[in-house]
C-alpha cells in the first residue's frame, strides 16, 4: 500500500482542483452543502476540513481560469465530472500515460465507452455497450448526440473522442505551466494526507477492514499489492480502478480516495449521539422515495439503475437518494461484477427508532 502522492498524481490532483474551481465546488462550498443536507451546523465540519481549506486557498492562484481551453476541459460534463477527470484513469495508467501516441483506435474506443457510460451514470459498461450496440466511434457519437447531456457537454465529448491524443497532450501542457509552483507545495500536501490518514490506518489491520468499517463498502476485489492514492481535491470521493481502461483483464486494484471521507464519516456518525441525528432520521424516513428504496432493498439487493426503474426516476436522482441513505448507515454497498449493489440495514434503522422512542419514554 502506498500513501504518498507521486509526481503523476500531482497532475491528477491539479485536474481535480481545476475541475472544482470551474464548477464552484471548492471545499468550503461543499462543506456548506453537506451541512445543509444533514441539517447540522457547518462549524461541526470545520475542525476536519480547515487544513484543506487553507491549503486550497494557497493553491487556487495556480489555477488560471483565463487559460486557453480551461472551460473545454474543466467545466462539468454532468454534476460530478469534467472532461479532464474522465481521462484520469488513462493518465494514471503507467502503460499509456507517457506514450498515448501508440494507443490504438480500438483501445481509445473502449476507453471512451467506459468514460461515456460513467458520465451518463450507467451502472454497467458491458450492458451499456450492448444496449446501444456500440461497435465503433460513429455509434458512440450517436449515443452521445442523443443523450440528455447539454449541448456543450455533448460537443466536448465528441471532440475528445475524435481527438483523444490531442486532449491528453493539451492537459499535460496546461499543467506544465503550473508544475513548478505545484510541486513546491508537494510536501505540505503530503503532510496533510499523512496526518489525516495515519490515525485511521493505526486503528485497522488491513485497508479492506478500513474501507468496510469506515465507508460501509463491502466486496472489494482482494489483492496483495493494493495501491491507495489519497486525493485532497476530489472531495469526499471513493473510486476503485481495478481494470485497465483499454482491456477487461484485472490489473492491480487502485483505491483513489478523498481522504476527508474518513473525518466526515466520523463526524456524521457522531451525530447519532445528539438530537440532530433524530431530526435527520425523521426527515429521511418521511421522504417517500427514500422510504420506498429502503423497502425495495430490504426485499433484495439492487443496483442503482434497478432502483431508478422501480421508482421511475432518473439515475441521478436515484444516486442522490442512495448516497444519502448510505451516509446514514441505512444502506450497505457491495461490489459485485463491476456493479454496486445496495442492501437495507434494518438493524440500524430500528436502532435509531428505538433511540427516538427512548427519548420520549416517560421517566419513573
């Protein structure tokens, strides 16, 4: 397991921060959103994120929003991802990051099928490819053009899929302008990551135990040489890149994780000890969609697209409800065959309801 941010990952971190600057989702604004979502005081989160806010403010001047092609690469394609972020899995692949000129057209097609499926929030890449009969770049472009993405996102995806090598080279050129200043702050970035992760790592014997107990994700692919890359600027994120973007054979699993998720998870769990948690429990169970999801996932484990179909809502709306219920501890996630299945945790719900009942039980 490796916890240091390597030179290549510095580029990736720059991409994440540039994307957040473009979407106006820096740490402080994200903290405000989380506080509103969970009905808590934003000051509750500050002890856990202040160091990142200060570092981010120091780094923001290195992101020049007037640079050529900034909006093309870093403006959001959807609510979660920019075009540059879509290319991160390629940039992180040591086989291709320095030799993109040798990548075949078939490999690029496969990479963009994966990327477009992610942007369109499809649960399974193979099913997405089969459903839309994608066998060449023309059919992929047809899917993009007929998607619900806005015109700008469709245009940028099509340009990128037709000129992928130019995209990679251009992103690297944009980063080189800021690399000297960025690398100078590498030690400070590393220290912040190490300071945050060390207490968590000391509490667990293995990274899988850490992920299962602290983030409630089960079924991760087991491997002896798992690589963990902490991310400062892909806030509160969790990503498993366990496949080469150009092939289906299993590679070394890589956990790309927003390290603040540990502190925030701990903070939100602490809410169970006060009345703010009670307010959130009642608010959650009063939501018709969330309650229906809990009922469905109690009958059988479902993945996101199945939940969306049952409730006749968009995958984005389903994802919002599912994430909220996972953060509450009311759903667990299990990774199976490249899909994430959700299952209701009935004991946690009944435990919360019992605490509320105890609050109003007359004292002798």
